[in-house]
C-alpha cells in the first residue's frame, strides 16, 4: 500500500470512524429503532460502548482475526453494530438475506466457513439449525430476540445481550487485545464480504476492503453534500451492498442517523414519522407506491379525482423544470404552487417524502414514466448505476442533469470505458478485492489494471458524458430479422401500469417477441372489488377474461410506444400469457433483490414459451412451488394465450413527429 493511497491522518477502518464520531458527535443520534410504538435512540457514545462490549464478548467466545461471522435478520441497530463489533475484533462480517430459505443460507454459510452466526430471532435460528450439518464450521449462534427460544439447547446458543455483558465484565482481559486488533486494521483490511444476487448461478462472495467502503462513501457523500444532519430509513436487506453503503459506509463517514422501522408491516408509517432527508429504494418500491396511489385515486370521489388529474397534469409538464431551476411561465409556476398546496404536498406527506432532499433508485432500470411521476411532484429522485463489485457507485446523476434515459456521469474517482462489443467497464477505488475462493471468476471479471467488466451493454453520450445502459449484455441480442432485442426496455414500460407487477420478454433469435406477465394482486383485486367480480385465488383472477382484455390493452399501448423507437421497434409484443402464479424468489425465479432469473424461467416454463410461438390458443401446465413453511407442492392451470396488435413502425414515427 503506497503512502499516497492512504488518507492523511484519517480513519482507515469503520471502527476508527466510529471512534471519531463518538468524539465529534457523542450526544447525537447514531441509530433509532421503533419498539412498541416508541422510538428508541442510540447516541454515538452509546453505540461505541455497545460495539466494544460485543467485540470483547466475541473474543471471549474465541473469535480469531480473519474469522467469518454471518449476520442475518431484519434491519435493527444491534445487528448493524454487531457487524462493526466483528470488525473491531478482527473478524469479517458476512450479512445474509433474512428471507433466504435454508437451502440458500446453507450454501453461503458453508462457502464462507462461518464460525459464528448472529441472528435476529427464532426464525433465523431455526434455519441455521436446519442446515448446521452442511455448515460444520459453525460453533456459536447469537440471537437478539429471545422469544420462542427458552426450551432450545443453549450450549452453543447465546443471547446477544449476554455476550455483550460478558465482554464488558471481562474488559480487563480483552480490552488491550481488542485495541491491538483494531489498530492492526488498515485501508486494505477486509471490511465486509457480500454475496452477489446470483442471477446466473451460485452467489459469489465479494470481498470489499476498508479502502473500497470508505473511499466510496467519502466520494458519494461529497457528491450529494451529505452531512450529519441527514435522516435515513434502513429497511432494505442488510445483505445488499446498497444498504451496507448507506447504513454503515456513508452513515459512519458523514455521521448521520440510521432509523430502523418496527417491522416490515410498519415501514410506510415509520417512514412518514421519520421524514427522511436522504432516501433510497429500488424501482419495485417506487412502482408499488405508485400503484397504491393510483388505487386510492380510483376509489376517491369525483371532485378529488378531478383535482388530482388536473394538478398532476400541470406537475408532469412543469414540475421537473421547476425542480431543476429552469424557467417556466408565471402562470405555470402559480398553478404548480397551487397544486402543491392542494394535492402534491399532501401526497408527498402521505408517502413520507416531504423532507427528501436527495432520493436514489438503482438495482434495476426504472420505467421513465414512473421516474417522471416522482420528479413531477418535486421529489429530487435520481438514478445511479452500480454493482456489489464497485461498492455500489459507478455513475450518479448530478443535480439539474437528471434524465430518465441515462444513469448519469461517472461518480467521483470512477473511470468508465466502453468495449467494442458495447460492454461497460469501470475502475475505481471501490473496486472489490476478489471473489472469495474463486480466482477464476475474479480473473475473468477484473483485469490486471483494475478494469471490471459489468456485463451490461451501454454507451456514453458524447455531448453530455452521461452513460446510457441498454440491458444486460448477455440479454441484448438480435431478432431473426436482425433487429435489436433488448427485453428490459420493454419490461420497464409494461411495469409502469399499476396492474402489472412483473414482466419477462422473450424473442432473442426469434421472429417476434412474446411475454409473461404477472398481475399486481393488490391493484387488480381492488378493481375486481369495485366491479363486484368474485374470485377465490390469484390464479382465478389472473385468468379472468376482463383482466386478460385489460392486459391486452396495456401491451398494445406499450407496443405503440416501442414502435416510436426506430432502434428497438422490433421488440413489440405479439403474444403474451398472464401466468398462473407470481414469480417468486423462493421458487428460484427471482433473486432476493427481485431480479429476474431469465434462464431459470425459460427452462421452468419452456412448455408455455413453446405454446406462445406455435400458435396455440391455450396451454396446460404444472408448476412446482414452495410454500411459506418450505414444503414443495405443485399447481396446475390451463392458460389462455393472448394475441396483441403491433404498431406500424413508419406510421408510429410519423405520428410522433407530427
């Protein structure tokens, strides 16, 4: 490590940042959590005390430098602090997805060789115990919530607070060694190991150093002027790199407060109470919120619906320009002000976005219409492009340069290049160290000069420097006619409709495109209730003739929009099917971050895809599903295959031009 590569006198680890914050902002809130309806607060001083106590408690359990410690549970201050405690004691935290089934957890626990697992509650304890024979390195399980665990064998099962208390009592034995281990941490020490979502195979363990996390957090915080005054809500999976950067990296660098909701069910209520100033959500969250807004408007009275439509029309026309400081007429400005007073302001308050100064979405491309809706309301929503291997940030959108069709410019310290085949490459201080126990994948992803292959296809606009992502490089292809095939572009347009929860488009190497659709049960169920349509299951509602007709109208509207893009006009949907089940991560069809596993879906539903292309009117299919308790079962259905009209490209472009 070159001396020039280290921060001059600055903290070189997350525990060192914690000590700085305790000195600088000791009485300020570091964490809050809502428990039994009341917000509990941890100051930076209290956080340091508890982190040190648990670090020494782990050492009392014989944690050694370099040991991997799995952390799994919902967002809670104690679990975030436990990851810092592990680092302070010289170990490596490995957060896991709390909704992962036992089989998925077994792979990660065995692969990383975890000796210790820190869990949130009984559910996670049960999953670890179920797979313990496949992860023999596990020696101790520490739990946060004791409910339901009284009659378990506690020889290797410990309450987190007991281990923390033991560490404090034994501080005379362990404090000096703890500080020695902490002092041994440098910029190139491992900070965390995060597993990829595994869209194409088994997840890979991404090793990130203190340099990766701190340099990325510092640069991104400076980019958006983040300070200790920010409030964030931590509700996304702790195993996801975005949550680690926002809730530990940036939070510890800038010194702001991380708020944890009482439960997943109270997230939206808690969001309104906190009123975050800095907010992140993947597109799925914004899509769900928009769906709920549209459902409420459908149920609203005629006058309220008129006001909403009237002022949202004004907002969509001039809101983004006002947000970006661009000139608009005094009449439009007044109408927007009035709309904000009567409609937009109350709506933002209901969503919890009143105080949002900076909002981000990433993980998947967001539909332009959805993106424009939020910016029209005056929410400074921006896109970023990132990867686990980049410590999140590759590109960001500067204020006043926000567009729905790009992901912004290179983040500070990041270099980007486009290869001849269109694949995007980058290098930066955030580039990962290696894939754990996988030198072949490391070498194929990162070259000797530090350039990382993203697997995404895109190009940089020469006049603006903004990066445009077309799709995953492996998913972009050609139709049999030679036309460009980019499924994600069409899928995002389809998912703009509140009735459509998920879409998967097929067509690479074929003469036309087809699609799988999932209905949004909340939105379509609300429609059925308003129209006195009875149904007994998702499957029955998804196959209802009126639902299929509505889906057909949505598909044809998207076709008309796609036809206006000369480069991608060949991606119009000719036939589609509304699936009899929701695509589900438990069934392997989606990743835990809700990304589509295309190859698995193509194999699993091959009979339906064949029917879409052979002209059949219907297809009988049987599908294996996983129930909430882990049992396997099967559901069968006869699905209707629906034809959709496609728009004439020349005519569509002519109309658009006029």
